[in-house]
C-alpha cells in the first residue's frame, strides 16, 4: 500500500494510507536520476584532476594550473547553496517532483555543453570562463537535486521503519556515479593514447551523459508528488516564504546540518579524488592505478551504503554517524602509510576501507538531515544545510589538501585536517534533534 498524509494546524504532516506511488518506486526513480546527476558531477571532478590543468589553464606552472583547475571544480560547491535556496523554496512551494525534473535537465545540458567547449589554445581566457560558467550551472542543479530526491523517499515511507534504508538509496547514487564516471574515463584511457585522450577522448564521457539524462527524465516523469507535500497544499499549510522562514526560525537546525555533513565532504575527497592526484604525481605510479583504486572503492560503497542505511534503521541514525566518525578518524591515519608503500594492491585496499568508513557517515544523512526540519520548510532547510556544508567540506578540501602537501611535504597533516572535520560531525550530531 502507498501513502498519503493530512496536515495538522501546527503545520506537521500526519501520514495515512493512499493510492499513489510506492516507496520502492520512488526510491528507484530517485536513485536513477540522482546517479545521473552525480555521474555528471564526478566526470568533471575526474577531468579537473587529469585533463583541465593542461587544456584550460596551461599558461601557469603545473602546480598553479592544478590549483586553478581544482578551484573550477569547487565553483559548484559555491553554487550549490544558491541552488539549494532556489530549488528548496520551489520544492516547498511548487512541489518536490518539479525539483527532481528541472534539476536533472539543467545538469544534463550543462554537462553536454562542457564536452563541446573549446580549450585555452583555441580561444584563450574565454575557455576557462565558459568552463566556470557551466560548472556553476551544474552546481545550481545539484544544489536542488539532493533535497528533492531525499525528501521524496523520506516522505513516502509513512511508517518510518525503513526511512534510513530508503534514504540510503539516494546516497548510493554517489558511488554509482563515481563508478560509471571513472569506468568511462578508464575505458577512454585504455582505447586512446595520451595525445588522443587529451585531444578528444576526455570529451566522450561529457557528451555521453545526454543519453543518461534522457533516461532519468523519462523515469522521473512517471513518479507522483510527495503525499506530505500534497497534504500541505490541500490544507493550506505551505510556508509563504520558505527561505525566509527557514532562516528566521530554523537557523540553528541549518547550522547543525552543516556541521553534520561538512566533515563527511572532507573524508570523501581524501579517500577518493585525492588519489587521482596523489598516486601519479607524488607516488609516481601509473594513472590507471589511481583509477582502479577509486573504482574498487566506489563498487564497495554501492554495497556498504544500503547496508549502513538499514543498520541506521535498527540502531539509530546518531549511533551510526558517531561510529562512522570513530572509524574514519582511525583510518585517516592508516590511509597514507598504505599509499606510501607504492604497492598497487595496497593502494586499492586503502581506498576500499576508506570508502567503507565514508559510507557509514554518508548513508544516514538522507534520513537524518530532513528529519531535523518540519514538513513545510523541509526541502529548503535540508537542502540549505546539506549544500552549505559542501562549501566548507568538498569545495575547500582539494585546495587545502594540496596546500598542506606542498607546505609540509607530509600527508600526516591531512589526517589532522580530517580529524578536525570529523570532530565537528560528532559535536553537531550529539546536539541535533529530529522531528520524527
């Protein structure tokens, strides 16, 4: 049986049986669409590490070219809160389904156009400017995507017994996106030589995304609106200005949500994308070793995230997050010594265990963060908290890690950096209160 809801005078939704889309179908639609959006996001991250420094920023020395390229990757993290504010408000006023469809189309078009961009030798400074503009558009779309997808699966589970598991199916889109993105780059790296890869091979993953987005668009159009949103709409309980109401009355929850998620963004970068720079440049190993390690880590994450989501239903979201903090702190100090062995199999082990630790932090978030907000501002509050955290976690982490290596020539300082972010998670989780 599927679910609907009625609104109470306080503005909360009380669920009841209905005749709409099942939670499993909603979870599947959210998973497919969000996977495609994360795929688009991660192929940019991979290209920013491997390709863009030479094609879009060749006028600077190699170190500065890498920093500028990673900053172009970080532009999306600045755009995400803007997208969260825009699409979060639209999700609370127009509907969660509208957000799912519109963000998918914006992301798809932006990614396709990146695959067509001229490079710096062809058009000069216009090339990095166009790259930054399209990256900003990607960030806007992804800023609204997560909130819409997380809320759809969250609000269709009326019993609350499997909210962690269904939410984790949105989160598992992240490693699936990494898996597909790196598989595409690995395939292109295999069938092309270095010159061909830099000339046209890197463009293929971007251009191919248009077909994946078309599939996601078709699937998402078949999903009905969230029953909780329908009840708010019929009961005239919607917030008139969701963004202002969130900032005025729910700013504490937004700050706690930022703290809960920011450290996870640091951990994800260190245990995944940093490999693409660290392994070939510092360790002197082939680029394919790094790609293989990331692929294996993502593959394990596909299994680990739903498992941790189910465990969060059994033992509680707070327990799972705090356990993940402890495990991640321990592994952040074991991670780099394994990499420094320069043994490819141990590099893979380091990545796999790192992604298991990250999965324990990532899986509960799609249920934990939305539950911190009441239904009429849930899309705005959850989206803002989640995406603002990306500015302090994912956006700054690449440049900070590269700077720490350049300044101290010792990865131990990156482990200390990870520990600070993880301690923030523990503090905010302990203080957070959920609505349901």
